[in-house]
C-alpha cells in the first residue's frame, strides 16, 4: 500500500521527510499513490516539466470537472490565458513599490524586534520574531494593516494553514474555506476604503484596468498577503534550524548572503508540494497518466535530486548555479520571491548582528505536509550562532 511507502502526515515523515523522498526518487520516481489517488513526482526533471506546462497540467481543477469553491478562485487557480492579465497586473503592482525602502524599513523592524527581546533568557524565534517581522513587512508592502491579531485571527489562520493539507485531511477543507473567506472579506473592506499606499493602493487606483470578478481580485490579494507572511516565517525558522545543524557550512553564509539564501531555500525550503491535474492522457517518465489524474510535484524532493545537483545532501553556501524549485517554476512561480529574498537577508543579518551567540534549545513542528516548518523554535540569545560567524 502506498501509505506504507509514503504517508506525508506520519510523525516521523513530518520530522524528516527527506529519507522517504529519496527512497521514492530512487525506487519509483513517478509513483501512483493509491490512497491519495495521485501521482507523486520526486525527480527534478519531471516536476519542472509539469510546472512549465500548464496547458497539460492545470492548476484550474474545473477543467477536469472538480469545482473550485469561491474562496479559492484566484490567480493561483487560473491558468493562462485566463490568469495572464491578472498575473501581469500583480507583477506591475509589485514593481510600482519602492523595494529599497521596504528593505530599509525591514532592517529597522528586525532590529527593533530583536532589541525588544534583550535581556530574555530564551525567546520563541517563531512567535517573537519571524511572524511579527514577516507580518509587519507584508503589511507595509500591501499597505494594509493586519487584522487585529486576536483569538479569532489566530483561529482562522490555523484553520487556513491546516487546510493546505486538505487533500490528505478532507475534514480540514470547510474550515479552511471559511477562514479564506474571512480574510478576503477583510481585504474587500480595506479596498472599499480606497487605500492610497502600497499594493492595495495600486489595486484600488487601477482596478478598472483588469476585467475580473471582485471575488477573484480580493482572493488574489488575500493570497498574496497571506503567502507573504506565512511562508517566509516558516522559511526563516527552517533556515535558522538548518544553520544550527550545519555549523561548518553555515560559516560561509556571509561570503555571499544572496547565494546562501538560495541554498537555504533549496535545502530546507518550506513549500514541499504543489498539485496539478492532467487535462489529457499523457506520460510522465514512461508512466501512463490519464486525463483527470492528480499530479503532486514534490519540490523538496526535486531539490535534492542528484541528477540535477552535485552532492545534493550537502549544504553548500556557494552553490551556483542553483536551479532549485523552492519558489516553484512557470506561470504560478512565486510572485513574492524578491520580497522573500529581502526578508531572508535582512532577518539573518539582524539576528547575527544582534545575537551572534544564539542557540536553538528546542523545536516543535507543525504537522503540515505541504508547508513544512516549526510552530515554535525556542532560542537562547547567547550560545552557538557564533559558530556560524
Ligand atoms: C521563502 C519564502 C517563500 C517561498 C519558499 C515561496 C514559495 C512559493 C512557491 C513554491 C509557489 C508556487 C506554488 C505553485 O506552483 O502552485 C509560490 C507561489 C506564490 N507565492 Fe510564494 N513563497 C515565498 C514567499 C512569498 C512572499 C513573501 C509572497 C508575497 C509577498 C509570496 C506570494 C506568492 C503568490 C501570490 C504565489 C502564487 C502565484 C501564482 O499562482 O501565480 N510568496 N510561492
């Protein structure tokens, strides 16, 4: 049974999925998973060709007869040509922003957050730094204050997060849709107030230029905003733990921080899987795939494929070129990768400057197979990150 080979939510797999990915890649790289009713792809070449061919492997599941619930209709669930004007609009909105200023303000934000933790014997890197840092940065970029971070916000966010695994955990779907709707309603109210700054200001002023239903526009901005803090917060946590686990390799991080960030995305990027559906009969790696079949590209497995990367299990801060799939590929590739890179270099630099002796003293993981990361990383300000220097 496939679950015996690959059960993505098995606690051991959540803790460290890479051995299972490797076994799959070596033994059955285009694996039909009976319980998931999906093809699991673990080779770089197969994942890349699926992501680069939206005409054959769609993100719009309506094309294979699976309805898309309203809160999911966005630029993430449309394909070209339907997606194209919206994707271009989003890119233009991002380019209209002063990203140099965003970076300077992110530096100030990171320093202030870390200063505020001074004197503590330990703190939670996720709750006390990574989440407020990424949330503050995306809020500035979008020009929209985050909804009040109260109990209701926390509950909706948890439900949205859990529902990323709804393919594995169907019970999580309904609450996840309600959470998305809740956040989209917030975006709609914000846009109705005619914001003047940030990406929401751009959208409010230029909305007439794109012909999409309000629902699609609001959901797309919500997706941008939500991905803009949740995913980089997971990434920063993974990066910190990876650096602590590989002190020798980590020593090279400051030689070229941008190259190092790419390697951290390859080695411990948080987005492990993305899904598509085949819209016609075809083959992948010699296996017959039928129209309507679901195809899961395991980006994290592709990122350690020895056919694509020399010595892929080694964290190599000077790896270049680094054609990782951590930001996806093709028409749905990460719209916020520039912002993610800014956040990564600012946060790692600030952490190193302020607490060069930082050490991780305990971690807890989210039981999430799509977005791998930690719910808590307890750190002691004095200790080990000095080894990283
Ligand atoms: C290290 C941090 C990040 C990682 C690893 C990451 C990764 C990814 C990946 C793998 C995809 C492709 C999904 C697919 O193919 O279905 C994606 C899409 C996306 N990302 Fe990111 N992301 C990060 C940060 C961000 C940030 C900061 C933003 C916003 C500022 C953002 C906004 C988006 C959006 C809107 C999409 C959907 C694009 C589309 O479907 O056209 N991401 N991201």
